[in-house]
C-alpha cells in the first residue's frame, strides 16, 4: 500500500493507534469500575461518558482556530503529554476514593484531547494526496474494527487482572508513546502552519471569535458540506446512547450475572463486522457512490437497531452486532474520506471545530437523558427505539438533500477542471 511508503504517515498512524488503544482500555476499565462499585447507581457510568463529551462545549471556540493558526505538531504533542500527566493525577484521585475529583479529571483530560483531534486530522491531511483520503479512511476504519475486537476485552481484562490502577497506567503509557512518535515526525511549514507563523500571544478573544466565524462562513458557502455536517447532531445522539447501551443491555436485560463477560463480546462481534465492512468499503463506494452507501447504510442500521432491541437471546444479539459492523464501517469511510475532499487544508481546523459541538451536543442530550430517565422511566428496549428514531431522522434528511447537492458539486468540479 502506497500510504505505508510514507514514513510520516506511518508514524502518525502508529501514534493514533497507540493513543486510541490506550484510551479505550482506560475508559472501558473505568466504566467497569463504576458499574462494579456502584452497581445500584448506573447514572455514574453515564456521567463518566458525559465527562468525555461535555468538554467540547467548553473549548469548541478555540480548538479549530488554534489548529489553523498555531503549530499543529506542537498542539498534538503537548496534548499527549498533558493527558499523560493528568492520568497520573487520576490514579491519585482513585486511590483516595475521591470520585468527584476523578470525574473532574476525566472532564479536564477530555477537554485537552479536543485540541489533539483537529490538529492531528489537519496534519494527516497535509501528508496525503487527495486520492488517498478514502483509502486512509478505510484503513482507519479497519483499525477501529481491531479496537472493537480487542479494546473492550483488554479494558475488562486490565480491570480484573491489573485493577483500575493498571488500566490507567496503560492509558498513560499510550499517550507517552503517541507523543514520542509525533515528536519524531517532520512536517513542512505549509502543513504544520498553513496560515503562516503565529504565536499564541498574537491571538486574542476577538480574533479567535472572528476566525471561528470564518469557519461557519466556509461551511455555509458549500451547501453539500453544510448538509453533511448538520447530520452530526443526530450522530452525536446515536454515539451517546450506544457508548453505554451494550453495557446496560447485558447488565440489566440479557445477562445480569455475567455482564462483564458478555459486554466485551458485543464489541468483539461488532469489530468482526467492522473489519469485514472496512475491507469491502472502498469497492462498495466505487460501485454505488458515497451518497448511496451513506443513505442505504443508515436506513439499514435503523432497521437493525429496532430488531436488536427486541432480542432476548444473547446469541441472536451478538449475531446482529456483526451485521451492524459490516454496514457501519462503509458509512464511516464515506464520512471520513469525504470531508477532506470538501475542505481546504488551511481551513480544516475551523471546519472540524463546528462538527465537534454538534456531535457533542447530541451526545450530551442523549447521556443527560439516560442519566435522568434510565432505568426509572425508560427500559433498555425503549433506548433502542430512541436510537433507531434518531438514525431514521438523519437518514430521511440525507435522502432529501444529499443526492441533488452531490450532483451539483460534481458538476461544479467538472466546470472548474474544464473552464473552456
């Protein structure tokens, strides 16, 4: 694969792999810790998920602007180092049984991570050719499949064999490895600072707000980009519910006595499907196009979600997770490969800064609802209905607007390529 002949891409790929693997082990282990210690208070596990998503609503004004104005490499590296230090402090909070402090540290660590994503995404865009975006997105989805296969299992194993302390040490080590790999990368200035050299002291709240507004103007100028990004609010709701739903399904419906065994299996079976879907996604996109894969896939996922919510047998539920993964992977490949095609490198940070708040607002609403309503007001089955409804809403929206906007965008590109 041509991408792996690019040494910088390989280092960034490995850094991203280490960081994601460690983060998944740490977050899953912490979820098991909360459910195990506070089994009569499932809201604690939901609150932990909120601590991962809510920080976006605090820092969204700054993350994209800084990624476009300051040194992207320095932002990504410093983000890793700070999160490694905060992981050590989190260990102290857990040792002292200070659960409020632990939640506060999760919030702070997540806030720092929000600065990493747009900087890393923009750097990655700069070291690839445009025709490699879909290929890279497919590769990333394959890695996500590997995380689903082993991440939750490793989190569960780390918690039960090493304790929550050992799991968080693995998490911390992943940030250190990621930082060292990124430090070894060399980026030309037009990639690390595409808008010229700017220092942090040169920026103020007014200029940051103006830059953030420019990101909104950039999105609005492209109706196709705007239509895609608006769907991320409902993706946030889906992500918020599904981040905790497999654990709740096993703990409170399918296997209360053995939930710690079967919950990781959900992600294993989903990961198997994800790997299969990632392998066929590039070919599928070439055959039926980005719009076809996205809309058809979303409708199918909505149907599968409704079906999965009615199962009372673990085997059927796990089998459905494989099918869900097969369909989900090409959808994520489309979204991951399409956005870099629509956004110029010097504006990627500011555009991605608008995606995160929409996504996180949906997550926060979903998780806040879960914390208040589950299990007193809604059942596990009802959560699947809510999840399916959100998926159908975005499916119908994309069906109504994307086909015509995509055709118009392709026509405009052809006109630019053939001005005569």
